[in-house]
């Protein structure tokens, strides 16, 4: 039950933060430096919280399999989303290089880790 509450709290947190950012971007108000710093700090905490999600000791093989499937699906969803965003930006003749760098880093990390794990003795 603690696990579900942990995941739901992270989901609610990012939804509220995303709603706040969308409401700020729709208006013509620019954010102050303190707002930007606090949102950056909150996003850093969210990344740490999501990175640790499901990374504690698994009790059995089923739980370990669930973690591997969840990680694989997250990788696929993230790569697909970044690829679609890059395609849309290319159609609009503007490319944000951060999207391209993120996609390269995700795939490069996967390739390097697969090579390392395959040849590790």
C-alpha cells in the first residue's frame, strides 16, 4: 500500500506542477527568478523521487520482472515522445537541440549498458 501511495503522490505532484506551468505559460506574465528557481528545485526533487521509484530490494522474481517491464515501457514511451517532438519541430523548421540530446543520451546509455552487461564476467 505504501508503494501505491508513493507513486500516486509523485503523479499528483507532477500534475500540479505541470498545471501551474501551463497556467503561467498561457498568460503573458513572465516568471520571476525565485519562481524559476523554486520550480527547478521541485523538478529536481521529482526526478530524484522517480529515479528511486521501485529501486528497493525485490522480494521475489515476479516483483523483479515487474520492475524490468516498467523500466522498459518507460524507456519506450520516453523515446517515442522525444522522437515525435523532434519530428514536429522539424516540420515547423525549428529544432530544440535539448530534445535531440536527450534522445541520444537515452539510447546511448541503453547501448553502453547492454554492451557492458553482456561482456561483464
